[in-house]
C-alpha cells in the first residue's frame, strides 16, 4: 500500500501543477490583457494571493470535495484517488493544447465519481454533498455572467462624466486589487480542493490519523500553493490569450468589473463550502463584462468552444476515472 500512496501523492502534485498551468491563469488573464501588469509581475501576484487564499479561507470546500464520494480506506480508496487525478491530467492537458480553458474542479469531481462507480456503483455518491456541486455550477455559470454584466453597467454609469485618462489610471490600480482578489479566490476554491484530496490520501494511506474533521497541516497548504505558482509561470500563456484577448477585448474598467464580479461569486460560495469552477466563474464574468458594452464585443465562437469543453468535462472525466480505476486496480 506504501507504493500506492506514493503514486497517489505524486499524481495529486501533478494535478495541482496542471491546475496552475491551465486554470490559475484565468485569475490574471485580464490584468495582463489590459497591460496593467507584465506576465511576470502578474504571476508573482497570483502566487502570493493564491497562497493567502489557500491558508486563510478555512477548509469547508476541502471537506465537501473529500466527502463527495465514499471511498472508504485502504487500497481501493487510494486507487479511487489515483484514478481521479490521472483523469484530470489527461483532460486538462488535452484541452490546453487547443488553448481551451477547462474546469479542473469539475474534472476532479467527475473523476472521483467515475472511480467510485467502478467499486461501489451509484451507492458511492454522497448526494447531499453533490448537490453543492450543482449549486456551484449555477453560481459560476449564471451568477458569474450577471455579476460581470451588472458591475460593468454600474461602473460605466458611475464614471460616465469622468476624465478618461484619469479613469484609466484609477482602474489600472483597481485592477491590481481586483486581480489580487481573484487570485485569492482561486486559492480559496481550487487550492482547498486539492489540499483536501492530498490530506485525504495521507489519511486513507495511514500516514495521518483519521478524524471526523479533516485537519490539513500547514505544510500541505504551502506545497499546494507553490505547485500552483510554478505551473502558472510555466504554461499559462495559452489560457491567458484565450480568456483575456481572444474571447473579449476588454478595457480596464471591464477587466476590473469582471474580476470583482467573479471574486464575489467565488468567495460567497467558498464561505458556504460550495465547490465551483473558477474557470466558469471568471469566463462568464468576462462574457458579461464584454456584453455590457456590446453583444458583438464577445467572440461567441470562442465562447461556444469553451462551453462545449465545459459540458464534456463531466462525462469525459467520469469515464476516464472509471477506466483509470480499473487500470490502477490491475497495477496495484
């Protein structure tokens, strides 16, 4: 079982790295596309505030994620976790090659579900916890768009008589704040999910004592934050281009509005332990901010590709999780 635990922990670390590579860039896409910060400065900012989000926002989302599938203990539990992580990696990297942002949150949950089915059928699901995932899907997809749209309208009305040059200076500073908040929100959501899985692996593998409350050591939080930061610095450019440049040409006040709107949705969900997709929340908020100026301002072809990837994530990763569980059962 020791070998299985090592494999699982390695795959969780790889998933976190891929999350930083393909998902965390969403948090800083707009602040780079509006030329408020250079990519290097934005990545450093994201790393710092991802860490803050992971360490300061509790463990409610981590507990929800860890309890979605009843995986039990021992070898089967480790196989379930390993299968889910490999499903994330395969799906996210495949989408990244085409510059399409995907939800690692939904990939993780679907992968766990698929692996759980391979052992216990539908009885593996904790349906009460899974309801929170559905709530998160609605918050990210619907409220994200509304928040971006409404915030942009409010900002545009409030500053309608302002000097354009002075307004741009104000929103340049504003975007540094909003991008920091967005990165903090990402850490609070995605960082929690992966540190929950990492800790769960140590518990079911016997390396940490089991308890009713999931206690996450500080070193795990620091490790997850570091891996996210490294992943963002290495592979984030394609996603930044898609989210911040190709989908909508944003002005500074729109970037500020999208980030504030998405962050509000994400932090609200985090406080209630609701896991949601940071990609969906930020993506729909950007769409809303663009549509508030003009519907034609949004590249709906890119939007269609993104929505297609989001819709396919659940069935694809569920199947991948199921297949990978069978594969790992044979290996272990």
